């Protein structure tokens, strides 16, 4: 963000303690800042007060600035202290530039900030403060220097003017602690040539490091404010952003101004408080624009911060009227802690759409130099027009920042026993379980037990009824790859479980689909849950490389309308998932239907992951994945020993003794590898 400062210097003339000396009548001007508040007239009359000693001494000089001089400078900053050095002895003098707080009419208060200085030559010396002092226009401030110098030649370091415009009770010196004196009391009605630079910083320095968008679009203090309304029409203004983190939009921040600074803070609050705020999805044609409205906000909590300062123009895009240097003030609007926030998804482009009920040249949305995508737009839903800068015709973007909480995605499931783990799609569908069997296929990647299954579900309209899920039927089927699409063929394993773990919710923008009646709602719910069925007591043993089908059946109630669905995935494998009717389910059920997206007709797959322990072959005694002479040797070395069943690997048949039966089993598998 570009920044500019208005500079105003308060001139403080600090005087040495002898007669003025050096170049009389010559006018000197300090360097930037170019605007000053000061008492001296710029005519250097002389320099040097001394204490009559002949050694290194210190001398303080300061000017007092009162509310009379500070009127109109509230919230400005004292950033620079300037002195006219009238005399240098020795070749360099050490000291401090000092800003004091309010004291009395004759001495300063506590020190607010200091800056070390080294003075080496006669003339103006500007000292920039590392810690600027923010001005309260109702308070007093003292600004000056403490300088150590050698007064053996009878002259001091502070320059004074010629006194033709002497200001009483403003220039003070101090030879020793707590002994301040006004110059006139010393018989010297001159103004010290000490000046203070007051600067006003343009722009709003507020940052939002935890933003939830591509990057914050901060206000341009030299930019435009785009009018929200014509004489009789309230247009919508809109700009797009890309979500960088899935989660709720709990806070919205944007910047506004009023035409010719006409509105007060209270009036701006009133207009914004009556505005309509929408979030829409993205459409692209010749240019992008808001498409369907996804969310709207009428009643909200807001704060107005500012004013901040700039040099800003006013632009009315529908008439192409542009007014340069129209206003100086702008304000930040913070809408926070939204109670029913929109849930945005990582990587998705949305539009922030705002309408403010202000007719005529009253209030506008501030532009930004942080550009994203193409131009912001004005208009109405269904009728949008891009906005371009009236001079360069470059695209305009608005100043706004989206913030909110972060929603984590489900944790990664480790050691899947399938070639293609299928994780939930937070933008996808949930397919209705009501009176249906739902199934999807997988390929085993390691022979072993299917001891755990994991899948993801949602409830229609987020109306959760876990109390109704007392059981889940899980079955595993063989694959039939003949016909137009593959489907389950023969049931190989079946179990109804009553113990399972539920975790979540996680969040997305999800649809609900009932394929048997061909009904769907695209934006139906936001929450989804993970179900883990673990440590199955009599697990199915799958074989590496084999394709199986995972089929689920859930409770339902014809009397109560609560529906749960199985979440889809973007990790598609093989062809589509299937659905069939619950009635007449048997080991050879054949009435399977291909599952496809109701909008695009593309194949759908379900979100699930198979895990479990690898299967151990007891005849591979040394567990090296091959049955050979080494296994026979190990068995013979323990031949005849007995113990608890299976107490050692050599007891292959778990009968408590190593004998010819174990050798017989091993020989029947001799030469196999795994």
C-alpha cells in the first residue's frame, strides 16, 4: 500500500546564552517536511548562549506547543525535530532530540521519546524520530534538544531569529536540571530556531494476517470511491476472491468514503447498518461476475473505524462521471462474529456483493491496488457490468478482506488396504440410504484381514439423528465385471454391527441425492461425519489384487422423515458405485443400478477406506514370504516339543505339539511365495 504524509513542522527556536552572533539577517529554510508549525521567522540572527565556564557543558533548549497551535492536528504524529545550529565547538557536538509531554507553563513534563544526535556544522539539522509521538490536540508538548558543547569561545549552539515576530512564553532554555527559563526573562526576546515536524500518514495500516482469501485487498488512499447509488437506483457493487482455507466466513472488512466527506461517522454507520450483503458463486463469460446467490446477511454487528486519510476521487461507473480530489477521509467497516456464517471451500472463487440504501452522491466503496482476477462489477443479480478506472481504463478492484475460522479436514487414515483410498468430497453429494443398499468397489493391495472400515456420511439439512442409528449392516461381495458396468455379484461376508465410532463434524457445501426417486437438492447441508467400524471380531480375509465390493445398509423409518446419506468422493476408481433396493436382499442379489451425478451424469464413487492387519501364513515359519528348506529346518529343530497351542511359530496347526502334522501342512505349501 502506498503511503504519503502531510508534513507540518512546529518551529522551536532554541537560543544560546550570549549575544547573537554569526551571519545576521540571512534567511535559512530547513529541509522536508515542507509544512511546519513554528515560532521563528526563518531569519537567523545569531547563536550562542554560554554559562561562562571553560569546559564541556550541556544546554537544553525547547519550545512549548499548546492546543492553540495544535488545533486540527489531532492524531497526527511528531516525526521530526529540527534545529538551526548557530555555532559548533568542538568540531562535533553530541546531544539528544527530545519530545516531552505536558508540564506547566514554564517547564516540560515527562520525556516521551528521545533520539541521539551528532551536530557537525552550522545550519539546519533535521532529526527523524525512531518513535514518532501521536498528537492529542488538547495537550501541551515541548520539543527541543539537550546538547553537550565546549563554551570556551563564549558561544553556544542554539540559533535564534531576529525577534521581529517574538512569541511570548514559547522559547525556553535550561542550564541545569529543573531550572528552565523563558528567553525574555533573560533579556532576549527572540524565538529559538527549533522546529517540530508533524506528519499525517495516509492510509489504514491495519493488517489481517489471518485472512481467508487469496490475499487481502487493502485500500488505496489515492484511489477512487465507487458510488453505490444513482439518483433513484441502489446498485449492487461486487468483487471476487478465492478461498485459501475451508471454513466459515465469520468476519467481513471493507472500506468506504462519502462524497466530499459529506457524511459523519454516525451517518456512515447508519447507512452500512441497513445494507444487504450477499455471497455468490462465480460465473465466467467475456468477464467473470456473480452467479447464484449462496448466502445473504441482513442483520449484523458492525463497527466503524477511522477516519483515515487520502487524496481520493469519486467515480460513478454507470454515467462515467469522475471527480478528482473529491475527498480526504475514509472509514473501515468491520462486520464480525457473524452468527450464521457462510462456509467457504478452499480453492473456490466467490463474490462479495453489497448494496447500500443511499441515493445520490453519498457513499462509495473504496478501491484497492491489490488486484485479483478481472474487474469488480456493478449492477443487479443477473445483469452485471465490469468497472474500469476512468483514466487508464484498467480494471478496478475493491478494498475488502475476508477472515474467519479454519475448519480442519478429516485426518488421513494410515495404512489403507486398498489401491485407491477414497476420501470425502466436501463439495459433493450425499446419497440417500433410505430403503436402499449402497455399494462401491475396491482392489486389495495386501492380503490380510478387513478388520476396520471407515466411511463418511451426512444428514439431510444437517438435521442430525444419531439416536436412530442403532445398527449398521456391512457386507463384502465379489465383483461381476460383465455387462455395461461392474457390480456386486455374490455376498462373501456379512455382519451387522452395533458398536462404531463417530467423529466430526467437518464442513463443506454439499448436495443430497435420492437416486431411486431421482430427487436432489444441490446446496442442502454443510456438515459431514466419519464413521469408524474397528476391530471386527470375525473379519473377512481379502486377497492381494482381487476386486471386492463394500456394501452398506442403514436403518430407516417410514414414519419419520430423517435421512442420512453416504458421501461421495473425487478419488474415483474403476467405474461407478451402485445402488439397489433393500427388499429381498440375499447372497445373489442382482438388482444393482449404476450411480451417476444428477447434474452432470458423470459416474459417482463413495468415500470409504479399508484398513486391517496383514494375513500371516502359518506355514511360512520364518516369515520371509517364501516357504522353503529354511522353514523345514526351523520346524525340525523344534520337532517333538510341546506347549500351549500356537506357543511357537513351528506349531503350525496350533495343537500344542510340533509333529508330523505340522510337517505335512508345510510340505503342502512348499515353494509358495507371498
